[in-house]
């Protein structure tokens, strides 16, 4: 591990010797200037765009707190600069020339106060629904009326290239293990807690969703599926502003969420506070028929789920000086769950077919969980060509869950009791994490070089206590109880080089190295072989890409990268957690990380037609596998599958049918395979799948915005071993603004014909032949309202980068 940190000073040495390696170029210059008001005050946060020959976009930036700006690496030629700021009139310079190596300083530009109303300014700044950038796609949520009144999880279902299966497992271009970021900081949650967090997030508080399918080396290597970055709205002007919103929907059950966002900004200090409260009620149903070991099991289950959640986020950013900025932010998430599973299983002997008994089982699960995370970030701009970013993050996660399971066997008449067994178990989890990281960046005319180091420590303590009932009193069963402690330390270093080969071609290459030490220590009264499992491994994660941009019509990029996904901590605890007398969940302490190689080619025509071709190969893919234990009992256990391959092609195209009607077309075609021998069960399945979405944006009279979205999915593979049959659905959203766009009313409908609420599934391997239907509460209609108050004129986003990345994201139920 010590060798890993020797890399950092070596890379620092090369940072300052790179000019001699690549050679200082003198053919590019720079353009700089300053904006002032009529009273001589600096104009801050103005948008500045540089155009070549008065028509070709080159680059853009934002003016500093002193009203200044600078464009570096500008090639010789003729240019103009356009300035936009909501409080001032737009300004365009006359055409000026840049000679080779010239540093052009424009005279101070005096801007006039805006004469237009705020409504007129807002109309001219409309964003498209999808924006293409060199390394990502951006879904501008604020422009979608059907997105209003929903939650963060539903927004992901609408995002290009993103799909969710019936476990709410997120895939990007057909790849699992996607990492979720919030404002560039990883969410640090996974499993049911991540789902609850996303569901408690009001969609009206989300500005955009960034899709990064092949992240570069500066990101942690964790997450074989890529990154989804959710950007929350920030509207910080000089003074105070905020918004309040409320949304409710009705399906089988009611759901609602409320959100309050407050911001205050001055020239030196910017603060924000947001609170979201939600109550989410669900009804889930499983009905399936299963054959195993000459038994036929007919299951019918209903599970009402209630989750009440509160999450609170805050941030404060201070300008320490012209070149230094300090940011402190945090978030607290509280969840309270109450689930009641009721199942009836008719048990038959299959040959000859004989109805033997009925199992009526219940599972009453209640629990509380809390998650706290804090980030401290310091940014130092060292001169004009280098910067240093330092970050420290700390967090803790606690959960306390109690489950009571009465199980009763009846004769086929359904009334005569054969036997009864009541059990219960408590599960307590505490996870403490901290990390520190440092990133240094140095730029030259055509080259940008970045290096960084990071260290993360994770300690998780899990207690599982199983009780049998005697005379209606719980009695601890030591043989089925245990304590499990897991420690993980990850040390990492990376280097990334971005080199402009020509005016159109750019090379980006990087290497990340990570050393992982982990130990799982089991304490129990049962003699097992795997009480102490240690691992120590070092991995290299290269990433290379080349892009072409003629700054007019054509843009393409090709990227290759390697990534890793480590198991969730709770998946490593080897003890059993029963769902009923017939099904148990069991952890696997020998679960290995899986690795993926990504190959991706993207092409964009005029920033409209976007096509992506991707191939990925995953080694040791892990999934929850259903296995036969004895006559009619099965277990679900996470295991490594030898390999999984995925071929994918996606297409996005916005089409204007009329002045009032725009259509966004998105399609995805993929082929996936899963191969392996898992516990003597051969898995060899493949699937060709597709999905597409037609999103219609229609402006109807009275400035009412209507959105109609049709989506259609083919069959896909679930958990690496089962098939889910395809379905389709239609959603709508209606939005109307009042009071100079400060008040917004919404009506939404999801799965209005109830064609996307049932998911037929089937599997056949390892002695199990199963077919069933999973039913969700998807058909929903809702109302929503948002009111904005305070100074809404100037915009500025508070951002900070957290160092606690994949460690917290691997927390699951």
C-alpha cells in the first residue's frame, strides 16, 4: 500500500516537466476583459460566449466576482464575444483579430441595465430537453411537464438510456451497478435506502440529470454501469429566495411529498437549505407457480409497504479570497418503514398430482434508518494554469429492523392446522466511513494534466438475532444468531492527461490504481469455516479516449475503460434471513468483486442526432441466485457468475413537427449474455432486447404545456437468470404557469391505461421451473403546485465534490 503513495510525488515531478516533454506551443493566445455597470461596479456571473467569424461557437465561461473573464488556448483568427446577464442588456463586441501567441485584452465593457421584464428574459433562455456534451448526455428535467409532481426515482425512468427492473435496480445502456451522484457528490446509499431517498426527492427540486456511461479516471473506479449525476436546483441571487412545492398521486394507494428550498447569497457567502418530506404507500403482488423436486408450489402474496421519509440538505460556500473557496455541506436522511407481507402457498406433490397442504405465512417488518454525511471542500486556484482541490468526507449509517414471521400449515381444507411455527429476528447495522482526497491540475496551451490521491476507511458492524417462540414468548436461538464485522480500506491514486492534438481532435487518457484491504469477521456459536475472511488486492483501471469536434456539424468520440463493483457489505454476512418457511436469503462471504471492460463509440450530428455504440464484458458478475435446498425449500444467495457480455446501440433525435409540437425520439437496442456454472447449476442464457420512448411536447392555447410520453420495452433478463416479458405504457403531464411564472400548477398521469403495471417473469435452471406475474401500483394520477418567492433574477450553483464515493453507495438493506 505504501508503494501506491510513492506514485503521487513522482507524478507531481512530471507535472512540472511536461512542458519539456510536449513542448510549449506558441500558436495559441488568449482573450480577456472585464464587465462593469454604469455605476462602475463589477458585473458578476455573466455568461460570456466566444464565437469565431461571428458565427461558429468556440467556448463559453462565466464572469468572476470581480466581473472579469479569460479564454485561454485561442487559435489565431477573427472573433466576437457575446455577453448575457439577466439584469443587463445583451452586449456583442465588434469583430477583432487574434495573432499567433497574442494575449488580447479587451477594453472594459460597460453594460446597460435591462429594460425587458423578467418574463421576456426567461423565454429567450429556453433549454432543449436533451443536451449533448463531450462526455455525457444531459436530461433537462425542468423542461418536462410530466416530470413535475413525481420523484427522483420516476425521473430516472424517463432519462435517456436508463432502465429500472422490478427490483428497482438501475441499468445504463443495459449495464447494472450504476453509481448515483447528487450535485457531483455520490449519494452514498444503495438498496432500499437509495430507493427511499430517490422517492422522497421532489422532481420539482431537480434541474437536470447527467448520464455518464463511461467515466474517466478521475472518478472512482467503483460502478461497472457508469454514473448518473442528479443536479438539484440552486437559485442564489444577492439576497434571499426560495420555493415551496407539494405533490400528491393516487393509485391503489395515496402518496405525497412536500419540499421547501431556501437560498441566501451575498458576494462572499452563499448558503442553501432544502427539506423534503414524503409518505409513500405501495401495494406489491407476486403470483407464481414453481416446480421443483416433484413438488408444485402455487404462491399468492400481497405486500403493503409504507415508507415515511425526511431528508434535509444544507450547504455554505465562502469566498476566502480571489483564488480560494471553502464549501461545507451535509445531508441527513431518515426513513421509517412498515411492511406487511401476506402469502399463501398451495403445496402439491406433482406426480401423481396430489394437494397436500397449505402454508399461510406472514412477515411483519418495521424499522428505522438514518444516514448522515458531511463534506468539507477547499478549492485553491494556483495562478492561471493550475489548481488544487482538497476534500474530507465523513458519514455514518444506522438501521434497526424487526421482523415477526408467523407460519401455519393447514390441511387442504384450509382450516385444519397441521403445525405452526412463529419466529422473529432483529437486524442492527452500523456503518462508519471517512475519506480524504486531493486533486492537482496543471494546464498548458494544448495540455491539461491532473493527478490525485484518495484514502477511504469503512467499518460496518452487523448484528443478527434470531428468536423462536415458546408459549408465545420469544427465545433467542444462538445457533441462528451472529455478529459480523467488516472492515475495508481503499487507497487510490490516478493521473489523467488531456491533449489537444489539433483544432478538432483531442486525446484523453488516464490510469487509476486502487489497493483494497478487507476483512470480514464472524462471531457466532456455530462452527463454520468462513469466520474470518481477509482480502488484499491491487487493481489498475486504464481509460483512454479520442474525440473529434469540427465545432459545426459533426462530433464523435471513442472511449475504452475498466471499472470494478465491490459487493454490498450486508451481502457478505453468511447467515440466513428467512422470508418464510419455504424461502430464505443467505449472504456469501466469498463473493468476489466483478470487473468490466467498456468500449464505447458516440456520434452527434448538429447536436441533434445522437448515436452510441457500446460493448462491455463483465467478469465475475454477481447476482441473487435462486437455489433448491431440499424438497420444497429454496434459498436466494448472491453468487458470482463467470461472465456477462452486453452489446448496445442507442439513438436520440429531437423532431419538430410544428411550431407548437416537438417530439423527442429515444431508442435502445441491445444483446446480452450470462454464462457460468454456479454451485453446479449451469446458467447459459441470452437475450436480444429493445426499448424506445416517444416524448411529445405540445403547447396548447393559454400557454398550457402538454406532454405525452409513450414507452415500450421488450423482454429483458432479471437477476442474471430470469426473464421478464415486455410491456408498454402511456404517461401525460399538463403544466400552467401564473404570476409571472412564480406559481405553477400541474396535472400528471402515469400508466393511464394500466398496461405497464404487470411484469410476467419465468426461469428454468438448476431444477427449478418457475413462472409468475409481479404487479406494481403504477397507474397513478396526481396534482402538484410550486410557488417561487424572493429574488429569482441571478443564478449560481453551489457545488462541492465529495471524497466519500463508492463506500457509502454499497450500503443496502
